[in-house]
């Protein structure tokens, strides 16, 4: 498999504990997103390919292709690809530092006003080079009185 051009990671901090809640390596124009493998193996992964085809993998089993999605290069505006829970979490994660290909976003559980059981990650494909579209997506998902730390993640391939 090709080396990742970008590797996005969502880390949850609860006091002094860290957990990798979600990761999305981008290889070429393919995105492989999901929860990290835990002690029992991989629970869920989504692949979103350059063709627009999506596949879900549950506990190592590949399911039939998902519903129609535009190819990433054909997205105009934005398109929600999939959403899933951040749970279960495996505490004890030791993050590698950010690099030219890796971006870590850490969210402190004590600053989020909803229980962790309700946390959901959404993978969105957005039109290239359109920061206004990214802002529209953030506004769409922003909760009343709460927003994640301002971290605008854009990957241009």
C-alpha cells in the first residue's frame, strides 16, 4: 500500500489519559477513515475511493459498496460521506508529533458540554481550495454555544 500523503488523527484527552478516537490516512485520492484497531482488532473502517465508491469494513469483513458518492475531485460545495461514534476508546495512546503529513487534533473531554457517549465524527468531502465551503461545513455542524478548537484541516492533493 502506498505511503500516506496525509494522516489526520482525532485524539481525546480525559485528564492525563489520551485515546486515538479516529484516524484518516489519505493515499492518493483514496481516504481510509475509521476507528483505530483495538485489542480485539479493527471494529469499523470506511474507504472512500477516487472513483466515489465507498466500502464499509466491520470487524474485518468488507460490506457491499455504499450509496452513491461523488468522486472527491467532482465534489461541488460539500458532501457528507459518513458519520460514526468515537466509542469505544482505548486509553493509553502515545501520539506521534505532527509532521508534514500528520495532523493531530486533540479535544479535551472536560470542555465539551455533552457526554462522550454522544460524540460523533463525520467525514465530509469538500470542494478543493474553497475555504468558504469549509466554513459553511463547520457552521452546519457547530452546536449552540459550542465549537471545537479552531483547527481548519484542509488537505490538497
